[in-house]
């Protein structure tokens, strides 16, 4: 069953002025409940504009966004309800922390949703756990946290609202490799337990290939591809036309294939590559 559907979605900045710019143009697609969707494209291709229309932060110039089959702008005065169901974490969300304690910051959205008492407390602590924040940090000022901890606190604030759809705009930007891997693994654990739908916007092809069920490729505001990672990255030349590249490990393993090593095609992750190399060594009696 589709939880999000967009029909002929368009958005134009500065419409009717000399600065008019089409950011998203005639995009139609459908996303099933429980999917992890990657969203990639060159800088300025319309990714952020697209996801901001999914939860009503931007109203389409034309076209529709359907949530469970209903146009989210059918009742404009109720658009706030949509934002509780479609939660969005902006790029560098730690800059949006503002309250005196981490606990209060995480609870802000849940309180506005109507939670209180023991239900609120349980929700806040569960959201913190999902993002890897220990209880001992909840009473601290968010400004005393490390960069990675601030990122997790900001994401926990959205998770506390228990959205059916979670949108993450460049969630690993600026994090070191260990922090990036930790955050992604926690988000996937959250997805596994919650079973919700997640959109991940990223410039890192390796991350998208590792976690996404399907990938949206935008180019100059238009939908070019919407398919599995294997299919999207199957043609490096086509991806390059959109200002993108296949994951680095894919290029390395293809280079080894070209040199005569018997590896499978379409390897997208380091984990897959490791298994292929181990299998080859075993076949050759070197392991």
C-alpha cells in the first residue's frame, strides 16, 4: 500500500518574476509503507525542495502530494497534522537545538503533539535510545554535547513525534566515518523496530547503496530514475550524465573484474566486496 504518492509535482521559485526558476518539474512516483528510499542528485537538482513538499513545508506550484491516498493540502488549515506524520530532519539539525536541556529539546515536538506525563517521558527516552543517546546526557545542555551527539539529539526530537514517514536531509554530513556508520546503523535499527517509511537525502553513494530499498535520481528537477540500487548503479556512464558516480567500492571491484578476477557484477557495498574476496580466496585454497 502506498503511503506517499506524488502526482505531476512541480515547484517554481519566484514565479512570474525575472528570477523564476523551476526546482521540481512534473515528478510522479509512489512509495510503499515501510520502504527506505534514497534520494540523490547533483547540487541544485531539487532534492531539498522535493522533500519539503512531502510534509507541507512548501506548497506545490502544481500537482499533488498524497498521504495515505489523501491530498495533504485538501484542508490547508490542518497542514500541521501532516507534519506530525511526516517528520523532517534538516541538514545540520544540531543548529536548531535551543532548549535548556537535551530532554526538553527532544520532548518539544511530542509536547506540541499532545503528549504528557509518563507517556511523554517514555517517548523521549525511547527516542534517545533509538539514536544512541544515553540517559545521563538528557539533563545536560544540548550545547555541551559533541557534534555527533547534537546531531543524534536533533534527530531524536523528530523521532519522539513518532512519524509514519521520516525524512533525513543529509543526516551524515560533517560526521567522521565512525560517527556516520553509527548514526546510519541506529537509524536502520529504528526502522526495523518501527517499520515506518524513511527518505534519506545524501551525496554519499556508498551510504545510499547500503541502506536504500529504492533510489530516486533527480536531475535538473526531473525524475530520471526510481529503482533498486543495483539497477540505478548498473550503468556508470548514465549516472555520470546526472553529475553522479557509482559507489567507490563498485568501481574498485569492477576494475578487478576487468583484470580477470572472478567477482560478481554489481557489488555495491564493502560488506559485499569482503564476502566476494573471502569466497575467492577459499576457492583458490588461500584461506
